């Protein structure tokens, strides 16, 4: 078991060195090049994360739609005349503010996740890193 732990640690250090070399833009020796098998986990995580972010965006949009419908219904049932006369303005204004906050928050999250996913792909050069980051962002 001790030998297995040493091999596992050695393999992790070897892979970590490959990642650092690739991210630093250093040329790797021919026998140390990353293969598609080394990169497939990064690509799979990338794909799943992007699908999750798309689902999160649709959920946020759906949540705002449900909010608008329920707020309009609640305000329609109000006995106060001033509340009922301003339903459209109130619902629209609050929905706009919620949309703005969601866009700002999700933009920050997506930017951080896009950078993390691009690093997981272990691009060979800085140019490839930037191209892939732009594609995700």
C-alpha cells in the first residue's frame, strides 16, 4: 500500500508538472506531451459546466417570469386603489432591477468559471488560452 501511495504521489507530481509547463508556455519534451486522454477530463468538465450555466440562465429567466406573474396577480387582488393603478409600472420596474442584478452577478460568475475551465483544458500556448477564453466568455 505504501508503494501504491508513492506511485500515486509520483504520478500526481508528474501530471502537475505537465500542467504547469503547459500553462507556463514552456516546451515539453516529446515524451511529456499531453495526449487526448490527459485532456478528455478537462473537456468533459468544460462541457458539463457550460450546460449547467445555460440551465442556470434559463432558470433565472423563468424565475423572473414567475415573479412578474405572481406579483401582478397579488397586486391585482389588493384593495388599495393606488396599488392597483400602478401594477404595470411596479412589476416592470422591479423585474428590470432583478434582471440587472442577475446579469451582473452571472457575468462575474461566468467570467471566473470560463477562466477556470480554460485552465483545465491545459492549452499549449497563451494565444490558444486567450482564444478559448474568449470563446467561453
